[in-house]
C-alpha cells in the first residue's frame, strides 16, 4: 500500500487499497476469510478467535486493538462479530447480496 515508500499511508494509497480489496472480494471469499477467524465455528468472531487465528499465522496482535476493532463494528452489542458485521468492515456498512458469488465492483454490489 505504501507506494511512496515513506512508511506512511496517504489517503490516495488507502483508497487504492480499499478499491482493490472490494474488487477482489466475493461473498464466498469473504465467508472463507470469516471462517478462518471463527476458530470455534460458532458463527461469530470473538476477541479470542482473532488472537488465536493470528497466533496460528505466526503473528502477534495487540489485544486492545482487537477489542477496539470489535467494539467499533459490533452493531448488536454482544461483544462479537457476526458475518453481517464482518462484511460491513469491508463494504462501509453496505449490505451485499447473501447469494452473490461474483466479485463486487468499486461501488459495492449491484442493487435490483
């Protein structure tokens, strides 16, 4: 993402990365990523799930950052992320078609 190699991400670099992610993701791909973090197959992602998944990848993660991220995106207030809340992280709160499997465009999913 840091195209200028200045160890900073400017707005245009962030936007380019976001557009790249949105054009790559599909419902099935996003569900596969969700399942990687849902380490206990509960249908929800907890702080512990994220820490365990990252540990399996050999990555350390700050527990407070995980807590803050879940708190920011947890719309139901249960302290966990369901799949809908997880999708909203990538699509700025836009709902996507549950049955869709084609990659989404820059503007998100097509509406019928």
